[in-house]
C-alpha cells in the first residue's frame, strides 16, 4: 500500500509541476537579448542538444545574475534530461541551480510590490524540486514543496489574472483535476472538464509565445490517457519530424503497446535504444524500459526465447536501479512477473 500511495503522489506532484512550469515561460517580460538567448536555449533543449541549451541558459545567469530566470531555466534543462533519458545523474547540478532560483526569487519577493512572475519563479522552482524529491523517496519534502508552490502560484494570480499563455497551465489543471476526481463527477461542483482542458491547451499551442512544443507534449500524455492513439501518432510524428528528439518516441511506443502493434513497437523500441546510446548521460533505467517492452512484444508474438532473452537482461538490475523514475509501471517487477509466467507455461 505504501508503494502504491507513493507512486500516486509522484503522479500528483508531477501533474502539478506540468501545470506551473511552462507558465513561467509564458509570463516573461525579457530584454531582446535575454529573449533571444532563452528562445535559442529552449529550441536546443527540445532538439536534445542539452549541452548547448545549458550553455545558453548559463548566459542568462551571467547577463542578469540576480534574476532567478536563468537558474530556473538551467534547472528545467537538467530536469528534462533526467526525465527524457531516464537517469538521476544530474541531481547535484539540479539541486544547486534550483536552490539558486528559489533564493533569488525569495529576495525579490521581499521587495516592494513584487511582480506576478516573481511568485511564478519561486513556485515553479519549488514545485520542480518537489517532483525530484518525490522521485528519490523524500515524500515529506515533496509534500511540503507542493503546498509552498501552490501558495506562490495563488499569490501570482492575485497580482495578475490575465496571463495569456497560461491557457497551457489552465488546460493541464482542468484536464488532470477531472481525471483524478473521476469518481466525483456526479457532484454538481466537480464535473468533467477534460474537454475544456484539452481546448485550452490547444489555444496555448496555436497562440502562445513559448508553449507550442510543451503543449503538444502535454497532449501526447493526455491522448494516451484518453486512448486517442490516432492523435498520439499524429503529434508524435510531427514532433519527431521537426526536432528528431527522444521524448515523443516514448509516447509513440506506448501507443503501439496499447493498440497491440507488436512488430511496430519492436522497431520503435530498438530505435529508442539506439538514440539512448547516442548520449553519454542516458540511464540504464531507459534501457530496462525498452527491454521490458521488447520482451512483452516478443511474448505476444509467440517468440518466447526472444522474450526470455530481454527479461534475463533485466533480472540483474533488481534492487540496483531507481524504479521510481518510471511514470507508468515498475518495469523490474513487471519483467519478473512475465518471466515467472513464461516459466510456468513453458
């Protein structure tokens, strides 16, 4: 039960972070140089040029060292690396810059009439730290961070409720709040606002300044939840063609698994394995996720020996990897169960 609750808490904090992290980008009033550097860094980030992105975000810190924005961008970059490449190897770097962002924003909060974006800096950084604390098992720290971040965002909205690109955040909020409160839809004050949330995210994609790609990545996760795999494949293929990044490949793989396109899934997860190895910073957790799905696909196709080969590759990592980094399931446990099932029937 404790593990189940912990896994749910990760999801809840993760969703809250999705709601606030891109709103930071949506509310920026930057100098032309700062905006140019930021957009270049963000573009590099979504093309998996992480070294180039971090270098550009470093420049933001040099230009305005007392502004929390550059430090937040660096933390965002390290967070994306760890999420996309399934590793926690950048935790020290992440902790350093996210702490700097929180401290810099805290100084600005104490000044007279702090802006709305200052509270978003602070809330975004605290919320991001909460996600990472949850993933490494610091549940109390994650919980307190979530409460602090929510308070900061509320202060932000009290100051300025007209943030245009905030449709991205509003859309995520309305959608995931509805999903998590599904059993209460019959109550008149709860209701199902999933469509409203999706429509708001689409507005941010069409008209937002910084939220097009993050909005589409959000829709990938939402359409997996909705089992609308046609849209999953359409958006994933568009992003793959534009940026050739790893992130949409994970969602396309989940889509193939859900619709039982086992051969296509095998080709895709082999491609993901190849892309993982192109970077020095990928984690073995990413390989394990691929190996499990390759095992599952081969099992479903009746290729039992091939399935066992991948499952046996996973077995030595039991108790040695960070399984809480996985969003959908614990692949170590799933591999163990599948291998046990095969052993009993063959």
